[in-house]
């Protein structure tokens, strides 16, 4: 990549955009880092591609072929279609900001199609596997409070459909859990999630055994030495559990959240309610669980229905 050659107005616009995403959109630091890196890479490429100092006027004058050249360059570097789509989404967001706040528009970006991404279905674990993972936490050679902690975390993922970050963000001030819990998810959006008695009992058991006494505003889940429990510890826990139980690599902490949704749908839950419980911004994301359940029913039908068995022979 050529040495950075951006006009000061472009750098200033980039900084203002990131400040806008942080202050008004309340994006997380990691999301901001990703957006900033994506757009910076785009700007650096266009400066080298055009062979001149890149100005806001030059950004407005880019042609569709310039955007496609950038995507092709990324593709040659081995970037996947999914990542390319994310890069283009970041650049579109930057251009929307330029148009709304600076009056700088570029019609050509609307002519560039996002790379097609094959939709991958969620990979939940079975009901029995989910139960086995939770019960197996107590079978390991660990202190009782750690076993209780791990069981409580897994139950929050499977019983409430939480993300790891959401479960680990529960503070002492949130206790004791009631029948309904307010969860802050992606984009600082809040939702209400029912809490099953088994989850409340597991949390109470962990609190009773935990040797540490964090402050009311501190996360309730603690590591071995008393620090805040991190997501990697839960990921390593699940790797250990699936090894002990002979489960596939798709059995991850997030798979328990997938299982919450899939098993709820199989039990008669409707997609709109499940969308709200999971905190999905779009219903299309939740509809992936319907496809998983439909595939499961088709497999059961093929294995059990007399006419289906005759067609196979």
C-alpha cells in the first residue's frame, strides 16, 4: 500500500464520523476500531489508485469502477466475501455521514453491489446435549463455587438466550434476579427477558458459594483470583465440556443461545417474540431458526414416516 496521502479535510471528516458513531450511535470501541480500519484502508487505496492527494471533492467524484477496483484489490489479498461486504458497508456508512453532515454525495457508490454471502444456518445443540453440558460443569475437578459459577453462566446462555457479553455484564446491583431481567445488548439496546426458576436458583447458588464480595456496580461473575470473569474463560470451559461429552466443534457458547431460540420455536414460540427475546434488529436474522427447525422436522419425517422409508429403499 502506498504511503498515506490524504487531505487534512478527509482526515478531519473521518475523525468526526467516528466521534459521531461513538457519541450518537453509541457503538462499542471494537466496532469503532473496525469501522475506522475499514474506511482508512479504502481511503489509502483510493489515494494510491488515483495517484493524487485525496480530498473530499475527489471522494465525491469517484466512479463505480474506482469502488470495484478497491474491492478487487481486497479480493486479491484473499479477503472473503463476508469481509468484503462488511468493508463496503463501512464505506457506505461513511458516505452517508458525508452527505448528511457535509453535503458531499457520491452517486456511484449506489451502483456498486455488495458481494453475495451464502447464508449459514445457526448450529444449535440438541436439548439433551445442552442439558449434558450444564450438568457436566459439576463433574469436573473444580472448587464448588467455580462449578456453580459455570453452571449459572451456561444457564443464562441457554435458559435466557443471552450473549456471553450480556451474561458477564450482570452486576451485583442486578441481584437477586426477578422473573424478568432487563438486558442491554448490541448498540446499547435494552430488552426484557424472562428468567426461569432454574436460572434464578443457579445464580443464587453461585452467589452463596462465591468467596469474593464485589461492589454493587461490579460484574457478579469473578475469575479464580477475584478479577472480572472474561469471555475466553467461558469459551475454554465449553471446549473442555464438548471434549468430555464428544460434542462437535459447533457446540460453542453462542450455540447455546442458538439452542434457546431453536428449542423455543420447536415448542410453539413465534418468530416475532423470539426476535424480541434475542434482541435481533431484523426479523430476517431470527428467521434462520425457522429454517433450522424445518430441516430438523424434514429429517425426522424421512427417518420415521413409512412412505419416506419405502422411497429410500
